[in-house]
C-alpha cells in the first residue's frame, strides 16, 4: 500500500496540475491521507514533477515494464531472457595485455572464443573507426605457458613486435617463422634476445638460479636492469625480492643490489618495477601499511622512499605476466605518474606527482580500472563498470596532463552488451559478518528482467560464486555470465572471501594455512546472511566455482550442509597435503547433487581428479554428472564449450533443486542416480 503526500501552501496552478496527475494514477492503488506539516517549505514545479516521475516509476514497476506492457508473473528461474548462452559465449573475449607501438597506436592480445580461444595480437587502426588490424596470421597465437597461467605474451620495441607463439612457445619477430625445437616446458630464467640482427639466434641467459622470475625491466641507457624473483613455496604476493643489476660491456650482470625484500625483518611483496624517464626506479610494495603502495628507490643512498601512502591497492596479484597498474607521462625533464588503485571494491584513476606527493583524479565512467599504459599526450586504460563491459579506452590529455573531452573506446569485450541494458542487474556491495569477529565482502545481484515478476510470496534461488586464485578478487563489473542467471530470475552473489586481494595484506593472509576453512566459512556465511536478510530462498542455495573456487565449492558441499547443489569447474583438490580438508577423502559427507566440468588438456588440475570424484559420488548414489572437453586446458576458451557449460549448469540446478521449468530449449545431459 502506497501513501501519497500532497503539500501546498498557496494556490499554484502548476502544483494543482501536478497534484491532479498524482491523484489520477493512485486512486486504485494508494491511500490518500491529509497531512498537516509543522513547517511548510516552498516546492517548485520542477521538484514536484520530478517527484511525480519518480513516484510513478515506483508505482508501476511492480506490474509493468518500461514499455508499459503488463509483466508476466512466473516463478523465479523460469523467466525467458535475450541474454542467451550464445550471447554470453560470443561476448566472452578476454584481454591479454596492452602496449604502445612506436607510432603511438595501441597493440593488444585478445582471445576469441569463436576461433577456438585463439589469442590474437591486434593493432589499433590508423584511422578512427576503422577495423583493428590482426598482427599475426591465423596459424599463430600470441600466448605463453609460463607457470601455466601465462601472460606477458609480447613486447614492443618501437615498431617491432616480439611475441611468444602458443604452439611451440618460441619467440617470433613480427611474422618471421622460427622452426626450431619446441620449448613447451622451458626453464625459469631471464634471457636476452637480439632484436637488431636479422639472423636467428638463441636467447642468452642473463639471470637464473631462483625458482621464479618476473618483470625484467631495463632502463633507458641500457646499463641497468630491475627484476623480481621469489622462491618456492612462496607466492609473489607472500614474499618476493626486487633486484637491480648492472651490465658489463659483454652484456653480463657484474653487480647486483637487492632493493626490496631481502631484509628478514621486513616481510613484503614488491611488484611492478619500472624505470622513469629520468632513470629512477619505482615499484609497488606492501612493506609499511600492508597495502600495495608506490615507492621509489634512491640509488645513491640505497634507500626506499614512499611516494604516496594510502590504505588502498595500487597493483594486483601476479597470477599472470604483463600487468601494468601505472606508467609515466612526460619526458626526462618533466614527468608524472598515471596510476590506478582499488579501495573498498572500487577503482580510481589519477595522476600522481612524485615530487610533492599530490594526486589529481581523472574522470571516467569506470569503477574498475586494470592496465594503464601511457602514450603521446594520451593514455590507454582497461576499464569496466557494472554497466560497461571490459574495454580499452584512449583518454587524451593536454600539455599539462589535464584531461580533455576526447574519450574513445578502442576495444570492447562485448560490443553488443549495451542493447541488453534494461535486463542488467546492478551489484550491491555486501559486507557480512564471518562469525569470527571479522567481516568479509561480496557483490550481490538481484533477479532483474523487465518482462517478468515473481509471485508475491516467492524468494529467488541463489547462486554463490567462489572465485579462483584463491588470492584473486572478484569485481563488480558487467559480466554477461552473471546477467545470464539474474535475467532468468536467479539471485547471484560473488564472494570476496578472506584471502582475496584488494583489501590489504592482513585480509589476504587470512587464508594462510586456512584454505578450505576460511573460504568455506565465508561462502556459507554469505549465503546465510542473504537468507536472514530475506533476499533469497533458503531451500535453493547453490554454489559454483572455478579452479581454486571449484575446490571451495566441493569443500562446502563435503563439510557443510548450507548448499543444496554445486558445480565445480576444473576444481583443485589435494588428497595428500590437506587430507582432512580434501573432499575426495570424505565422499561419505556429500549429501547433494554435484556437476563437474573438466578440460582434458589441463596440466594444473589433472583430469583424473574430476574423474575420481565423479566415480566416488556415483557409487554413493548421489545425483552427479561429469562433462569433459577435448582440447581445453585450465579454463575454457572455445565458444561452444563456454555455452554448453553455462547451459548445463543452469539446467542441472533447475532440475535438481529449482522446482521450475527453464524457458530455454536445452537438451539435458544424463544425471547419474537421477535420470
């Protein structure tokens, strides 16, 4: 029941007309009550009409869509949506790094599901509006297998591009063929490659001996190199070292200095070393306040100086090579730093003056900013928001590094996403108690479809997503995978459980020695919190996850009774190191349906792991299904497999716990112990 308050202090024809309009649309649904305020405030006609527009929208939203058509009443989960699995799989392009060529045009790597997930090196067209140019021919793919997760697949030297070809993991200059022996399992070293000579030469080893390396960066003089290294069992976000070496005439490092990470009294994880145009070394570290902030190395005094201190993250965890969270604008005489940082689940972009420590924000429509690369009087950023798909955008600056109105999209992961805007569910940041005196965070998406409404007394089923990593961070950006669910009447929550990045080292270290405990607890607590808030149906709680999130999914199903069904995509398990936390060792504790998806070429999570879990659950008599894909690795890249996975997940949940019929014409796979 709605109550409308009409306030006026003296005769006014405009207000009288507005009041009449309100009365004409409320007689059937609202209660009119006289109101005698203590103080009468003057109300303008514009404010009254604005109120009218807002009120009419609220009054009609329950029964009609934006076009005035009566909404259909249907069970949550059964709604029909134009955001189909074909749309999602076709829009699932991924960005694999960006760089700037000598002519100032952008170069990037994009994966194309419609081409079997091929990673293509692409260059911005010379004329605005023209189609970008593929740099590599169709038989090549720019992708590395370094540490299996890859990244950093190309480098640009003026107008020469050096890239790693996926099939043989050899380096190629432009399109010159190199038919030497395959190197699919290379040693971890830093090597030098001669790009001036046309002859084919083997790379020369520069640094070796440690377990892992990243970010080799040579200064503009060619005399010094910075790099990052770390040792097993540390991950780079746990503990790493930043070194600088000085080259001799024959190209060997004759002197080395540890800039950060070598003091046992200071536990830090430096990242992203970069030389300024002036030849000073900058990097990001969490050494002081536990947050990744920007620092500068004073070479002559051998001391590290904070540039800008903030309880926010100026970089991301080093899962893949090639990340670039900041860059330099200007030249040796005058330069500044363009950078992005994340604070409380949101990104900010700005220009930092390292001399006086001042920071000025740049205005963009994005709440999430990834890679940042400087060009000539411009910068390129990877940005996204709740209503903008991941895009690469060019921002033009004036001579004072002030933003000008020129703003152009160079690349988008989904060029057609905007036409589905009326179906989008916007994320709500949720802060929930973990039961340990701490809080964790998530993005909650309510069901959203302008063509449908649910019965009054029904609450929606819920999908809880546990992200991979596990030290990754889920972000509240437009993801058609999520909108596929919400536009069909599902609620969806993306959890940043303890251990996620983006909230500082203390939050990140909650998972140390507690994987399978903290993440499981937080996912369950988040689901229970949403039940208690009255937002979802307690009897239809489902969970899904990929890689490390797949492990968390299986652990939630094995060791708790919160969820009614689960889907694990190439989920990690370790039946030896964490015996008491490995779901495969406790199949007897599973009590609900499970579906598993696995790539048969996965070297991180071997296929036999999913097969063992599947057989064990089948023998126990639980509803279970296993989907295996030829030619897929750790993460599905082919459009047809992305589509099939999404559709079968939804149908599996609908059939086993949903209690509704889906609107899409999907042929179900066989569910053992169910069909």
